[in-house]
């Protein structure tokens, strides 16, 4: 993967597709303990989007994938990681992009839109509904699970799921523990009401981590909600109905009909 430096931190990314229209760019921001490849390439998102003529840029968030591994919680946080995404757009001379984030990536996408509204053409918040406002409980047990000597020592079922996923993706466990211990800057309902671009909130109906999509969509002016049927937090990512709904949303945003 190519890399660039974001305020001194090496960040890896993917850049695929041949769209010459700079408005037809989709920036993908993956979730916690995942990578651009695991979150987006493996479930077929990059193939589907490039087939529709989009240029697709996908970041490996700091602490994840092939990007730099920081073990200090101060090196993370939503606003910090949103600036990595903005600097990636700068690095590639992309003035504006559609943005889709999943789970933690959805939260990063919100901070990106709030800090740099002119850079974001539309947003898909995947895998994160009303809990974007309520916040995620249980980060302490997840951090402890990541720091444990073995997964066998982890008894909390949610924390054990995160530890197993981190091992599956070959992640740096200390970096992920630092990331989840980082400042969890709140996003208030008032903040979200300032988002003016088209927004789609898509969450699985069995997702107990992200929370329901409609209550979040109700906060954001003009936002739409989509329930991904029969999917939990981990299995919703590659769902075909989710892909179809996102493609329709992006097409409407491109045409100005959202």
C-alpha cells in the first residue's frame, strides 16, 4: 500500500478506480480493529464502487493495518483521526469526496464533516446509529481484553469478540488498546444538526453495538435511515442490500436529488 505522512505519522491507503470526475470519489474509513482490506476490499465494496465509476480511496487508520502503530492514547481520538482523512484528501489533491465510515469510522466521518464541511459531499454512517450520540459503553473491558496475555483470560463476551477479531486481523493489540483508551470526544445532537450534506445511516437490525439508525437520522436534517435486515455489527458490512442502498444514495447525491 502507498503511504503518506499525516502530521508526522505514516498513514497507509488504497487508491483505486479511474474516474476523472473529482466529484465521483468515495473515501472509505474502516472500523475499530479492522483495516481497509478487511472492512472494504474483502466484502467487495471496492469492486462494487469502482464498477459504478467511482474512484475509491480507503485509509488504514492510525494504529491499524499498515499505518503507524502508536501506543500512547494521546495519539488517537476522533478529531485527530479525522484530520488524517482530511490530509489524505489533500495528499491526493481531492477537493471533495463522498465519505463512508463504518462503526468507529462513522464517528471519524462525523468529525471530518463537522471540521471540514466543504470537503464532504455526502456521508454514509454504517454500523453506528444513535450510539454515536450516546457513546459506547464498556471500552475499559475491551482495552483490558486487548492487553490480556491470552484470549483465554477474557471472560466478558463483547470484549472477547473484539479480542478475537483483533487477532483475526493480525492487529497490534497495544495500539488498539491505546486507541480505545483515547479521548472519546462526544458528538452532541446539536453538533450533528450542523451537518448539511446528504446523510444515510445504515445499521443492522441485530446490531447491539451501533444502536438503531432512525433515531440518529431524526437528529440530522434530511438524513435517511436504512435497517440492514437480519445482520449484526460484524455481518452487516458486506450485506448486498446495504451495498444496493448505498449505491442508490450516492447516485441521488450526485444528481442532487437527495
